[in-house]
C-alpha cells in the first residue's frame, strides 16, 4: 500500500453541498479486470462495467475514462438513462499536481454543464469554487478524487454505483501512476488478487 494520502470529495446534488474530504486507502482489491482494460488503453477507454452490492440486483454501467495529462476523468451511466450521466469522477494524482492547468476547475464545471446534468444547474459557482480551492491548497499534495452523483440516480443504484466509482477511481490512480513511471501501482498490486465484478 502507498503512504500517499488520497482524499475523496463528493458533491451531493440533492443537498447542493460538498461532503468530505474523506481519506481513502489505495486498494486494487477487486480491480484486476478493470485495471487490465485501462493498461491496454493509450489515453481513453470506453466500455461496460458491472456493479453489484450484496443483496442488490446487478447494475450494468457504461463507462468512459480519459487521461487528460494533468488529471483523469471518468463518466458512469446506464445506457439510455435520461438526465445525463449518473456519476462523473475527476482524479488528480499527487504526482501530477505540479502540472495542473490553471483552468481545470472551470473546465470541469463547464464539462458538467455541457452534459446538461441537473447536478450543476444553479450550483456552478459552488462546484467551481470548491474544486479550485482544494486544487490550490498548500501543504503536502494528496491525490484528489472529486465525484459528482446525479440526483436522478435511482435509489437502489446508489450503493453499487458508489462502490463502482471507488473501484474506478482506484484503478485510474494506479493506471496514471504506471504511465508516469511511479511505483504506486506496484505497492498496491498485492491487493489485485481478488476478482473484480466489473
């Protein structure tokens, strides 16, 4: 496991407020298949993922993952769902914090509006200012994960969607670290043995 700090910041679209940061430990447990797919992708990957929480019906998701150079962006959705993606994830690895573009927060919020998701209508300034403030924090850089969940997410999908988003973010961190030549992925590799439901 890596000693690097990983902070999760989540936007609650119904409450119109941020929660977190919650500190996470990097684990690739359950991510072997997903990480393999990302390793084969040069900079973007599109595909299907399957999420399932114990006692819940499986959730088949469409996913898009992009390495933007200074950050990673992922979108999770159910095919044909109205109202934009169910979850959008921005991952800013600690090793890339020095090269974050000046307008990353603005571009991220603009992208949310472009997708016409209800999560950002009227909340653009709150979304932007929070992401901007966290990106510009002083001190030891942490890997940052920002998640935006749509208010149109079905109630029975919250748990499996959240679990899949966390696995996807962990896989993105390891994928980008490997691309950057970091040993982060090797430190978490022993957790890969457990099969991913993705």
